C-alpha cells in the first residue's frame, strides 16, 4: 500500500472502520436507526474505495470500459440489497429500490453531474460523446416498453395478467439479450486512454501511482465488504422504517437507492468537477443502462429462487415515470451537450417523484 497517497490511505481506513462499526452494531444489538445509519455510511465509504480503485484500473482503458467497470461494481451493493430484501420477504423494498436506483442515477445523479460539469466548463456547457446517451435512451425505452406492457396487462386484468411471473421471466431474458448485444459492440468500440503523467518532486513526471494488483485487491475487499454491509443494511431497514415513520416505498425509492448507488453519486460528480465529462457521463449512463436492461431483468430471474418473485408489474405512476425519464434523457443528452438548467430540471423531476413516494 506504499504507493497510495496519504489521502487515499485515509479514505481506505475510513471505509474499513465504517464497515467494522456497522458489523459491530449489527451483532451487538444496537438501536435499529443507529445500525441502519452505520450500514448506510459503510456502503458509501466502500463505494468511495470502489470508485478510486476502478478509476486507477480505468486509466489503462478508455471511458467506455472504465465507465462500464465502475458502474458494474457500483451496482454490486444494489444487487446484494435486493437479494437480501427478497430473502427477507420485503418485495416492495426490493422492487422500489431497483426502480429507485434507476431514477436516482438517471435524474438525481445525472442532474448533479451536469450542473457540476457545466460549472467546470468555461462557457457553462458540459460537452460529451453522444453515442452512450443515445444508446442508454434506447435501452431505457426497450425496458419501458416491457414494463408498460406488463403493467397494462395487470391493470386491465387481461388473461396474461394471471401469468405475470412467466411474462416477466421471458421479458427479462429478451431484455438481457438486447443488453448483451449492445455492451459487446459498445466495449469493442472503446479506445484506450493515453498514459497519464503525474508531476512528482522537482517537476518530474511519474507514471501511474497505484499498481494494477493493488487496485484489484482494493476492489475485491470493497466488494466483499459491500455484500456484508448490504445484509446489515436490510436487517436494520424494517425496524428503522417503523421507528422513523416512513413508508417502504419511500425507503426503497429514495433511501436505499441513494445508499446503494453511492459509487455513481461520488464518482460521477468528482469526475465532472475534474472536467472529465466523457468519463463522468459514462459512469452514470452505464449505470442507468445496467439497472434498466441488466440488473432489473437479472434480479427478476434470480427471484424465481425465492418464495416471493420479482416481476415487471409496477405502480402505474412509476411506469409513466420510467417512460418519461427515457424521453427526458434523450432530449437533454442526445445532442452531446447539457447546461445548468437541464441539470436542475432532472433534479427537480427526482424531487417530485421522491415527494410522491413519501406521501404515498
């Protein structure tokens, strides 16, 4: 670990200490709200470690591979959270946390990234490659089509409604096939980033500061920690909800979604602040694509192993919100440029949706 900077070692130490504190509170019988908060802090701290390590690994690749890698690892806590929620029979939390993850990334995080990126730009306009935003909008529209079809079938009580689990499973396989086809071509089109140079003592330049082996080890430690922290998070969730007096829908859509997507929250904003617009957009947009076209359908199939299965049948408000989110993303990012007001507009949409979940 000698190649790590002092600030990076401090971040690693905080992440490990937060995870230990969350584990102690889980098994020492701490109050539910305390255990819940500590588990959320642990998830966020571990996310920062994943963010740093992935950025180090990603220096050897282009923005497509780096963004894909970071969003994939960043979605690990969300995957574990949903699996543990399903095993605990908390289907509402599992379902709303998935779509909450989608909304959090597509509206809140992307909005914050655009505002930050626009502020870092001299002319107040954040510029980036247009392929990923357009591809993400297409994937989100495909997912929206499936969710709308299933939702309408359930609401109209059509004959297919009695087979919603089978319909969801077939739709999940189809959506995964679309995602696999896209990601194969997308990653192959990437171009490696040039060797970064870092200024050392006396004005001399240095190569990469963290060896690949150290970065991979950090990813492995943080990933394992995220699995444990997710279990502790779900264990404390239900009693914490009761103590705080909030609904399961709000907990899943807002609290769990934001905690489970801390990687994108941190990494995207930091990268946008540094002026790395393509990589910032890649991290957030890859996460949106993964949640809609990979994580959701994959968890639908995984849920078949549990007594309470996950399906694409959602509340009509969320169905409409997903479809409109896809259109908003295409409109705002499809031209490769975004401004302050467009970022603020996305954040405003998320605030309204979160308010609905809170009042539901």
